[in-house]
């Protein structure tokens, strides 16, 4: 197995960047590196199904939703630009995996729903992805995984509470 060392900031980092924290920068850089590595693994696992990670996530969202979703709902859950979601949905429509339908009460809006073909594909790829995830985290035991989830949750909640300028909301 290839080894990968954590990204480290150089000594004297805080002197070079007053007001910074070497350990905070190292954590942030390693979160990004780890996220990129996980997305690459997801992409590899989805390749046999002809899906991108974002396409697989959209299909999973639709499979888990009791109702069709608007493109805006999908965009908000994916945290990407509207034009990106439109392109992803266009690709899924072209593949016959989802369909656009008019909103029942607002003719100006559209909803996105899984087709039967999309449901069958989702039912096939999700077990494969979830089985692939297990060995990615075999380096951690169950208590360590729970601790990691707790720490990631704290970071996510903290970042969600901050404004876009990085300052805590309400201050």
C-alpha cells in the first residue's frame, strides 16, 4: 500500500504569517487532501456504473427523497453553482436516469425525479460504494471512527455558523 504523509507547514509559519496557527493550517490542508483522496476513490468505484461522484450523489438524493426535488434543492445539498447542477441533471436526463417534470403548483418551476432505469442503477451502485468505503477506513477502529465523526461534526457546525467572511454570525 502506498504511504502518504500528512501535509505539514514549515517551521516559523506563525512568524511568517502573524495571526495564523501552524496546526490550524495543517489541519485544514489535510482535510482538503483527505477529501480529495476520498472523492477520487468514490469516482473510481462509480466508474463501472458510468457515473461521476456528483451524479451518483444526485441519484442517491433522489432515491432517498419521498418526492421529486427541485434543481435548487439539489444545488443546495451539493453546494455547487446552479449552472453546474443544470449540466449534471442534463447528463442524467440524457442517460435516461432522471426526468424533469413540471411542478404541480408552480408552472415556472421544474422538479427532478428518478426514472425506473435510474432507480435500478442506484440500487446497484449504492451497495458497491458502501462496501468500498469500509476498507478506506479500516485503519481506524470503531471508537476512533465515532470520534472522527464527532470532530468533523464540530468543524462543520462551526463553519456553518460563520459568515462568508469567516467571522462568527451574530457578532
